[in-house]
C-alpha cells in the first residue's frame, strides 16, 4: 500500500472515533496524534531504507512538536488513531495492527535491555485507555480493550477487557457494549468491579449461612462487635448493623457506639 493511501486513511479514521472532528483541514493542522503518525510513517520508511539517523532525527522532531514518542522502527497498521496523544510512548519493536486506538499517556514499553523483540504486539481493533502501560514482548489479541491506568504484563486473548495493576481479564467482548457503525467498540469505560462482585458474593454467602443457623435453632447475632473499623464506620455514617433477616447489607439503624478502651 502506498504511503499516501495510508496517510489518507489515518486522517479519515479520525471522523469515526472523534465526534469533535469537523473538517479534514482542522484534523490535518491541529491534531497532534495525526501529526505524530504522519511523521512516523515517513520515519519508518527511512528506517526500512537503513537511513537510521534521518529516521531518528525525524522521530525526535515529532516528539518535540507533538509530545508523542514513537520509535521509527515500530510497525504500525492501517487507520491508527491516537486521541489527544500527550505522553504516548511506543517502543522500537512494538507491532500494532489495524484500527487500533490509543488515548493519552499510553506506553508500549519493554522490560529488558536485550536486543530483539521486547515490546508488545497489539491485534486489530485494540483500544487502550488513558495512562495504561503495556509492557514486554506480550500479545494482545484482536478487539482487546484495556482500561485506563492498567498495567498489562501478560498475553491477553482476543475479545477481552483488561483492568487493574497487574492487568486482569474481567470481561468478554460479547458481554460489553456494541461496536459503532465502523465496527469499533470504544466503550472501554464499561468495565465491571471485580472487588465489588467478590464482596457481594461474600455477603450473600453470609446471609445463606446465617439462615441455615437460624433453621437449626442457633442464635445469630447480626450486630458488629465494637472495634476500630466499626467505630470509623459509625463515625462516618452514624449507623450500626442489625440483623433483620434481609442480609447485613440492608440492616443498618441509627445507634450510638461506645469506644473500646
């Protein structure tokens, strides 16, 4: 594919993923992410022609003017878009598929000083949220979504959502929102709360166990013992827990609390 055709696709894809874009002239003259990818396309050709110093010089100029650091050796697919772009870093051996979207502060970095493959590979349609770090020679499959500020250090299969430090798979694509008319799912903010799920599961289990104890005639004290944690809870909300048979999550009533000596 010609360089001109790649650059035209890079400009056109902005209108698919940024509703603020109003005209091609505006995109071409005011979008630092577009400027960075345009210069990287040229720098990568120079790198392939073994004009390494010129490639690095152009890459340095791109970083100076856009605050986006993309090594000229990085391999980038079609319709690549960096939204806002400030602070994005992409290493030399990174490989990026088609229709990938990165937000500001993203790092595709390495974890070793050894030569060879040391940066991530991103499949087609990957979306990486703001501030996320993807480190090492790992592979993210097609349509993977990475939540903001996550740190991913292991391979991720296709059609998954990853969040946390270190990154954990928490969702499949079919459970998430639908893609837009261009087949790109930008709903990387629609992620579950695994800690909240675990707490809810534990509370439900406690309710079941207490119900079994009541059936056996065992006394069940639903009130919390006074402790530092309970004191803090009561100070903030002015409540104490009481067993009402509906579970601990729904059984709080106003109560004074005595401090432990």
